[in-house]
């Protein structure tokens, strides 16, 4: 077939595509296609087995009687459309939760008809969003949620708490605060860590929390062995839930910190020499396990321990999940009612906690309901500080050295001198050998103390760093009176 005979096919496809779809690009240059009047957008380069824009375009052309076209004509038409879209204004795409106009936020129900929940300051409604306001991105991890029930009179929250085995009322209110935080597109929330004895229903409880946001297809998964696979899983969904953690490597711990508070990964684009693409992510994270061993201080500030007890009466999986599926519309409706109420509440933002947005949300929840979520959150952070100290011999030794100082005293030495002093204190008169992982140089000690600084500050020991003409120093201060609030120090 001559080139002249191929041109009409390309033109037919391009004309049909531009009349039935809106094409735009995101800030990273990815081009998306959005059917006119529909909020779901698909990347035009997607080669997925189901739901790709290429298939959507082929089906539309066939059903509207335009014909069946070969792959070459489709590719050439899409190449032209992609080039033209790069000159259009940028527009963001969102998974599950998105900001809207006038202070509203949206929750994608994952439905084919595009119906979503608009949460605004005066209530919530089930609507199909204007494509100019919200563009949803769907993946295989985007499950369908039921239409939430109206006028639940908070029955859904009680139903959820009866299905889960939370150990205390404080744990229950923190779980509720986390769920409300998951409905906010811009609020970093700490990662719940569901823990308890064997048979406490940690995995089941984790699934129940996840499925309120992700639908009945939402599930837990094993932690990937490398950061690249973890980031890929995180970027494809909203809530990432990792099951049965028993050990946490430093790399996995650092990756989890980035997931909770947000980070960006840059990789080389495939089949190119120098092009790169960016993957930005900040997602709610949920973990389950009996014990993960030593917790690093930076991750401890981003965790939310939720303890579960063993249930007194066992139920079959089929019976339990049938009851849960029946209750889910009421649970979701009650959660949305409470979210509106909490967002309307006025409360001061605590200034001494790392996750200030979540602390503020807890304060708003207390104002709206009187549950005591902020006090419970502070108590969990205090317990986590104890866990960090119990798992770190250096932290224990620093606190032991601080006990030799009088209240209000200050001591300043170089990092090498501090290493010698702390090593002597640990070895004692018996000169016991230093443990594996003990700092070997002053620089290593300084770096370790940077990580431990918030934990030590919570126990009334302040570590600071500075420089004089003679060189750099580390200073230990034991303030008089009760331990100060948690705070960050500049190194």
C-alpha cells in the first residue's frame, strides 16, 4: 500500500481521537487521554493488557463504524497526538484521593461510571467530578468501593470496632484518626503498625482498615526485597500494606520514611541514552507483625503502633468477610460524616511533634468527639522512644553518661573525645568488649547521635554541634527540670 493510501487512516484516527478525547500532559511530561465528560484518564503510552487507551480508541472506532485499523496507523496517529499534547497546559492526575475546588477533596470510588465522593466543608455528596477539576488515574490496584450510606448516625464506626480486635479505646481512636488522614491528599500520616500476640487477627485487622479506602480487592502483601519494587507498588496505589514484618533492614526503614513523608525517585527512561523520568510518591503505609526488632529513630517518629488482642470467639473467614462487606457502605458513610465534622473543628497545632499535620488532625478529632486521640498519640511516641533506647546500646550509654552530669550542666568535647569517654563507660572496670555496630570513629559517632537526637531529647538529654577556632565539637546538655518536648537540633 502506498504512503498516500495510508494517510487517510492516520487522519481518521487522529480526527476521531481529538473529537472524543481530551489530551493533556502532567508536570513530568507524561501525556494522558481523558474521554470527554469522564474523570478517568489513561496514559496514551500504556501497553497494559486491559484498559489501555490504545484499546479504548480501537473499540470506539469500531463501535462508531469508523473501521478497524492496523497497528501502524494507530501508532502514527498517537505519535502525532502525543506531540501536540506537549504544547497543552499541564494537569495533575491522582490515585484514589484528590484536592478539588473551594477547599473540597475527592475520593475515587473506582466505578466505571466515574462516580466519586466530594467532601466539602459542609458535608459530602456522591457526584461525577468535572474532568477539569479532577483527573483520576486507575491501575490494577484501584479497587471499587460501594456507594457510601447516608444518615448512618455513626453506626459504621461502632460496626468497624466490633469487627476489629483493638486492645484499648486509645488504639481505636488512633485507628480512626489514621483513616480520616487517609482521606486527605496533602496530609502525611504515620504508618500504623498492627501488633499483638499470635492469633490476634493482625492481618485481618489490617485488611479491614485498608479495604475501607481501597475496596474489597485491597489486600496486604509481602515486603519487596528491594526499594525499586517497593516504589513501583507504592506508586500504583494509594494505601500500601505490608504484612508479617519480622525484620527491617536499614534500606527498607529509610524507604518507609520516604513513603510516609514523601520523596521522588529519578530513573533513566527505557530505550533512551539520557532521558529520565520522575516518580514522586507520598502514600499512607500500613504494617503488620509481631515484632520487627530494632527500630531506627527516624522511622519511630513515623510509626503508629496499634495493638490487638486475641478474640474470645473465633469466626470463619466466609462469615467474617460477608459481615464486613455488608457493613462497608455504612462504615464508609460514617467515616465520611466524621471526616466532615473533624475538618470543621478548630484546634491548635502541636509544635513539638514531628508529624505535626497528623497531630493537628488528632487535636481536631478531640475537639469534635472528645476521644483523647492526641494524648494517645503522644503516649505511643513515648513507648516508641523506649523501644529505640532498648534496642540501641549507644543510646543507653549516652543516657548513662548524662546521669553523671548535674541538672543544668553542659559538657563539650570533640567527637573523638566523646567516643573515648562513652567507650570507657560502656566497657566499665571489667573492660568488656565493645558490641558489634559500636561507632569506630568520631565521625560515625556524630552521625549516630544525629539520628538519636530526638529520642535523647525526649529523655532530657540535648545534643548539639558547633565549631570554634580549634575545630568542631559536640555538646551534651542536661537541662534542669522535666525533660523538654521533642525537638530537632541543627547539625
